[in-house]
C-alpha cells in the first residue's frame, strides 16, 4: 500500500482558513449558496486547488473542478469532492471536509510521485444544502442531468427566481441545465464526509462505511381556518388553523418515532397569519420532511402523515391542502466500493462500521454516473447544521488517509457494471 497519509497540520490549516469566510452578522458559520461569503470562499477554493497543482475550471453550473492528470486521460476519471456552502448558522465541517481532503489527496499524490492511470477530479459542487428555492444539490444535479429548466422558475420568499439567482452569481442557469456528463461516464465517485450523527462516536469506531443515502420526501401542508376575536369566540366553536398545524407537528413526530428501522420525520418550519395575539389564526403552513433508506416505509409514512393531518384538521373545521415538494429515493452505495473502503480501513489499522446516511449528499446524484461510495468520520455529540458541529483533526486525517488509499485502489480496480447504483 502507498504512503499517502495526509499532512494533518496542513489540512487543519486549510479548514481554519476556509472557516474565515462566513456572514459576520450571524452566529456560527453562514455561507449560503449565492451569498457574498460563498463567492469569496469559492475563490479561495479555486486558488487552493491551483496551488495544489490541479488544473482548475468552473463549469456552467458553478462547480469548481480541479483535475489531476493521469497517465491515460481517455479512461473514465475518478471523482471525489463535496460542497462548501452551509445552512444558515451552520458549522465548519459539513461538506468542507470532503473538498479539502480531496485537495490534500491530490497534494499527497504529487508529493509522493504516485501517478494514477486515470484523471482524478476534485469537485466543490455548487449549492448542496437545502435552500429557499426548494432545489438542493444544484451543481451535482446539473452534471447528472437532474437540474431541469422548470427548476429555474422556482422562487424564494422574496419572489426571486432561481434562474435570476444564477445570473446574479455570474452563471447561466439555462446553460447549467445542459451540461450533463455522459451516463456511466466516470470510473467511480468517492466522498468523505462527517457523519452528522452519533453512531460512530457511540460505537467507538473510527471510519464509517456508508451503506446507503436516505431518500427524502418533503410535504407542505397549508391550513385554512376562520379568523375571529381571540377574546370572544368560545374555544369549542373555533376553527384555528395554527392549532391544526400544531397538531400536525405531533403527527409528524409520532410517525417518525414509529419507523421500524432507519426512519425520521421532522417539522422544520411553520408560519401563520395574521400573527396577532388577539386574533384566531385563519392561515397556517407547515413544512415537514421524512428520511429513510427504506423506500417502502418512506412513501408509506408520507401517505400516513398526509391522511392523519387531513383527518385531524377537518375534525377542527379546518381545511388543508398538501403538496409534495421533493421526492428523492434512497440510493445504495455500490457494494464493491463499500467492500473496498472497508478493506482499506482495515489494512490501515482503522476500525470501521457500516452505517446508513440519514443526510442527503451530492453522492446520491453522482451514483447516476458510476459506482458511488462514501466514507464517514465521527461527529462529536452527533451534532451538525449548528455552530457546535465538530470533528477532531485526527479523525479527519484518518478519513483523508482512507480516501487517498481507496482512490488509488479504485484506480486499478475493474469495477463490474453491477456496481452502478442506478
């Protein structure tokens, strides 16, 4: 096995440097897609890739792509990477670990004189996190043909269309819908990521071998009740939209708690009007999502939630309309890639555990182009998408080491067609 252990100090320095790009008006680290801090961070990523010896370009969808040339560029490339955008008031590690570790792998390949047979592409995908437009993983959707013209018409809370947001960021949204890479055009995709959950820390294992990426179903429920004076309308005669929405929150939680295996359900946002203490609410909206690696539970639970919310609201004299915002089916990691990651971790002396991913990732889309695998490293306390998100430098270094050695092994591995996840 080659000696590609990362320079952990250098990797830690990169993490600190990238963390400097955030919105100073908010707590934690806010670097949302299309924001000024995000623009500055991506310029830093581009320069860092170049400094690592990668040939860098930004495609029509805004993906920052660094290429380390292999001996035979005609062969389908290896691809690694992740994202550097964050949720509002998020943490420093989600996505960033995968991008910076990919750059560090390229450095170590050059420094050790390890030449791959095929090109290695390190990608900082545009806008992976959920956004106000309702379309996540913008960059990875684009290169897999899943960003469509209809997406560009979606608007945020201010009425801004996604296509205009692309333009304001110096990109052509229309062109982004036409840049799909060839189907099955990559040799393999491998992504390093923090776990964002507690399983690895709880078990004491050092490396997570991802078995599948959870599917995500999101539901918008809009409640229509009857406004009235909060001081004079008797309780039994009210048609309160906000109370119906509050009851729906508990329905979502109950269904999630009833999942037989990996399954979760979350009420992430609620709005109501007129928003006065003295007026009974006549309008309310609830956004909820379900996640699971089990497609049968996922879609059945979605139907159950909608049916129970509707029945409970009508019992209060409140009407409800539901809309499905997204459907992303669970995506299994390619079995041969899982096996290779596990073998690599063992050969390096690291303990590992097979784990599902409850979070969505760019990897779920890249599975359309070739065999996909993911490597997890522990998250302290299982915390993520918050300022307290933390992964120790030693854990990141171990993950980057496994990533490097696994990519070298994949470079030589003749993966069967059955390794394609889709």
